[in-house]
């Protein structure tokens, strides 16, 4: 492991090398000084000995580098230094200096990377952009360092604003290591708004919590906590700096505390102003998940057309208005459920499809997807309310219609929604992706009706209500699972499509709010739990050899054929059986002139009960056959007879 210092110009050598050597000594790691120069032709980086006097065109200020490093080694770093860092100088010419630094950090296994902060008004803007890119993309702990008049020869006092975020904790530990080896003082500073007479006590208590969280015990020889009462962060730091410091180390983008707005980033005026001390902005090592997400976002930006600002505003406004529970949503929900329920009872697929087109549930589901990607709590709250209330309205209407329509039986349209499988989960997931993608692209809005048909939302709820009112608990359970599967998978699929299309959360927030992470975990776990029964039904349908599948014997099949043949117009087309939680479920396909009754299914269940010797449930899946015939065609001729005179 090592500490890596990046040098761009000769003016940075003295302060950067001395402070870098102190950091390496404090961390008990080796030191690598890397000088990347820009050029059109790439050259392999070269290593230069510290004890020789040869010059090189690769590093014009190689002599100054060697002299400064020898001075650091000769000066010693205090009695607590357990080992001196091994020093290495490397340099080269690279067309892409950012990539060269990242590769060098990987080669030397850098734990700490020191990059110079340059003023874009005084140097080439490419140098300023180069430092910013390194600070953003390096995976190890990185310090964006602005050398000041304090060139690192002395380390009497180091100031660290302590906000409590992970970056400020790293800054505290690094600063304490430096002052311990040279007998200096670390001053953790907390800026508290001067709101009342107990403001200082509140700041002191919070600062003590931060130090305990960092694992730093109160040490009067090295740690001197300080609380400033000021209106803002910069004012508090500026007042403290006037008392004399050699270095300020500030954690960048501190998150995870309620005070992150005070300590979010370093004010640019503090970094670029005329201040005699050196300033370092530190960012802790980036976790693997953060790097993978950044790579994914970069790949998506190149591979998929991203929505511009106007398109994102249009999508947000549209989904925000259509995801609210209001009279229009209630009216469409009631009408679509009524149409769907009547179509299910009438066994008409065309009517059910029409109900899918009227249903408004897709909008709040997409609104929930957008809210989870953005971290938008008001939107997820209104969308969830619309989904829950819409579900109960549709469930109630389905049950009422089943109660009002006499002789309601289990039609094939109802039965088909009582046995969902993993295929339905896949359909819902990709339908959510398609719906979100079409919503984000105005030119593709014509495809939304097709998506609404593919992702049926209201028919499963209506089926649940009708089945509960008819006493068919198994069908109601299956259709409820189908609706839950559609909701979960549509939301997850919509999230992926919106994220791929360029929707992101607030840029000033590095991590998603806790409720977003918890909701996403709950959705993924729900999908995993729902996949268990859906997968078992799919395997039972397509893999007869799986555990739980039962064979229909020839004798039982003959009994079924005989019993069904005795019913006028009914014939057995096929049957299969599956053992589910101790109950044998038998599904029999029949052709019939009219819808079978529940008594006919119970009669067949009694026959199967004697065969399997366990509880049996029989589902009749009818294919209604309508016959019409003419045996003899008769022609009737009308003869006009004159009326008598």
C-alpha cells in the first residue's frame, strides 16, 4: 500500500511533496510521486532514482523533486514514527492523463491519492478539469489539495471542520495521525448557528458525539475541540482560520446527518481565495457499489437516448396529475371494473379487453416508479393512495356485481386468472418497462393501449371480488396473487426504464433516502416471495415429473368420462392433478353447451376423493360449444288469390 502524489507544475512541488510525505509517514505507508505530462504519443511511465543526479525531459523539475524529498527524509518526523516511507518517483507522457493516474493508483495500490487543486483563471483549464476528474473517479481516498504559503515544513495545528459525515471522519483520523507524529494540535471545529443561549452547549455535545463516532478519544495533548457560533459555515471557518493554522482538511459532501446542508461542500471562495494556509478537500474511498453504479450510468448514457430537461418535466407533470386520487380516477376505476366484471361473467374476452383500456391504474404505478427513482416522497404517497383505494373500490364493485347477477358461475375468463405463473410475472415486468418507456417518449404514446392490454390490472381485482362473492376462495387467492405480481413487477420494470432513460434523483444528494432503499428492498423481496407459488404452478403445468404432480389413472379418467358423458352436451377433453399443501387440485377441460355448475364439480370431486384418499378440489375449465343445425329446408310460396267479387 502507498500514498500517491500527483504533481502537475513546478510551483506545487514544495507544499505537495512535504504534506504528502507527512501523510505517508502518518499512515505508515510508502510514497509514490507521479508526474503525468500531456502529449499525443503515449510513453510507458519511467521510474527515477532518488539518489542520482541525472536529468530527464519527462520531468523538467526532477532536480527540485529530489531535493525536496531528501529534505523530508533528512528532517525526520518525530519520535512516534515507526518506519520511514519508501520513496519512488515516476513520470511519463500520456494522451489521457486521467486514465494514467487511475492506472498508477491501481499499480501501487494507493490508499491515499493527493491531487493539486489549481485555479482555472491562472492555469490551463485542462489542468483544473484534470484534477476534478481525478477527484471524482478515483476509487481510493482522495484529497484535492490547494497548496498555500504554509509549505508543510511545520505542522503545528491542523483544522478539521467536523460535520459527522463519513468524509469528515476520515479527515479527523488523518489529521490526528499527522499531529501525533510531530507533536502538533488537531482542532475539530463545529459551527453552530447562534440561535439561543444554549447553542454552544448543543454544539459541544454534538462535536463530542462526532469524535466518539470517529473512534478518537479526548486527548488534551493532541486534540483541541472547538465550537464556533456563526451564521454559516464559511464565516465560522474564516473566523477560526484567523487564529493561525498550517492546514485545513475539509470533508467533501458530508451526508447522513441532519446538518449536511451546513457541511455539504467546501465553499469555492475558501478554496480559491487568497489564503496563506494550505487546504485539502478529502473524499473517502468509494465503495464498489458506487463505482458500479457510475459505470452503469455512463454506459446507459452512451447506449440509450437520454431525456432532456423539458421531457423530464413533462413526464413528471403528467404522472403527478394522473396519480392523484380524485373524482376522475374514481369514476374511471368504477366504470372499468364494472365493464370487466360483466365481461368476465359473460365469458367475453373482447369486453374484458375493453375494460383494460379504460382502467386508470397504470398511471399511479408508473408514478410510484418515477418517485422511487427520484426519491420523491410526495409523489410516492399520492400514487400509493390511488393504488390502494382503487384496489378496494374495484374489489367491492366486483363482489356487488357477482351478488346482483343471479347464477354466476366460474367462466373460463374467470378461471384463467385464478392460476397465474411465472410467465405472468415476466409479462408484468416487461409491460412496466414498456409503459415507462412509452410515457417518456411522446412519439410512442400510441403503443400505450397495447401495454395496458398486456398488463391486465382491473380484471384480476374484479375476478377476486366475484370469486369471493361466489365462495370460490382458491380462484380469489390466485387472482389476488396475479394482481400483486402485476403491481410489484410493473413498478420495478418502470423504475429500470426511467433510470435508463436518464431520470435521476437530486444531484446534491449522494445517496437515496432511507425510505427509497427500504421500499426497493421490500419490492424485491415481495417479487421473490411471489415467484415461489408462481414457479410451482408453472412447473406443475409443464413438467409432469416434478414433486407434487399426480397422474390421472386410466380408471379415474374412465370414471370422469362416464360421469361427464351422462350430462347432456358435455364431454371430457383432458385432466391433470397437482398436490398443493395436502389438497389434490384437479383441473378438467370440458366442452359443454352451457357453463358447468358447482354441484357438477363437487360430484366429480367425490369420485376423485375415493381414488386419492385426500382432500380434492376440482376445477372445470369449460369450452362452450354452440351448435346450430337444419335437417330439412322448406320453401314456402305465397300465392296471390284474387278476392271474390
